[in-house]
C-alpha cells in the first residue's frame, strides 16, 4: 500500500484542492463574487502544482492526469454556464467544448501510446507540427496563451453581470489569442489522429510479419 503516498505528494494535494475549489465555485455559478473568488483561486493554484512537483521531485503520472482533468472539467463547466448566459451562441460554446475535450484527450492518449520515455503529454518531439512544438516547449508562450484564453471566457462571464467598455476591449484582445488557441486545438487533434493511425498501421504490419513467420 506504499503507493498511497503518491496521493499525498504536494502537487497532487494541490490538484485535489483545485478540484474541490472548482466544484464549489460552480455551485455558486450565478453569484459572481463567490464564483470568481473560488474559480480564480483554483486557476492560480494551477501554477503552483507544477512548481512543487519540480522543487520536491514529485512529478507523477497521477499529477499530470489530475492537472489536465481539472483544467478540462473546469473549462467544460464554464462553457455550460456561458451557454446558459448567452443562448444565441449556445452552439458555439458546444463546439468549443467538444474541440477542447477531443483535442486534449486525443493528444494525451497519442503522446503515451507506443512511446517510450514519454513522461508527460507536454513532451513534444521536433517532428511534430512547428506550432504544436512551439506551444508545448516554450513554457512562457504556453502560459501566455492559456492565460489569455482563460481570461477571455472569464470576461464573458463578468460581462453578463457588469457591462463596461474596458471589458469589451479586453474581450477583443484576449479573443484574438483565444482564436489562436482553438487553431492549436485543431492542429493538436489532427496530429494526434496522425500518430494513432501510424501506430495502428505499424501494429498491423508487425502482426502480418509474425503470421508469415
């Protein structure tokens, strides 16, 4: 039962706190003060778990999965709330949600299947599409894009309660980066499908060679 210790790695504890904080935040989804306080707390903790993992040498597969799952379900629940607030754009929020889940799940699966030595879905080799390699290997760039993407949707949430010209300007600026993030998601999904189909084909080829022997 010594593996239980992995649950108590500092970054994993932070990850679990993120999950709990995020869930409570969405319980108060239509109370902007409470929601924003809790949601932004969960969002800020995302930067801490990675630091703790590196500082205390506590990187783990559980931590990597927990990090992505928390990000995905947080974004998913926010899309549901925004779809309720902006009914005219309901379908667009559905598409964004589907693309986000499909691209990240496919990418994580493809990054581990048949790949030796891969510790994280963020380990991208140079053979991948340049944009994808840049996105995952340049941590400052990755952080900037994710931050702007997140702020775009948070601003949409805030605009439902408080209308202010400055918020509209910020929405446009962050929206440009958000659009780029969706392009990355499409590329990521396509790259993952390419990796998976190559894996399947090579597997079939090996099975055929064994039968011939």
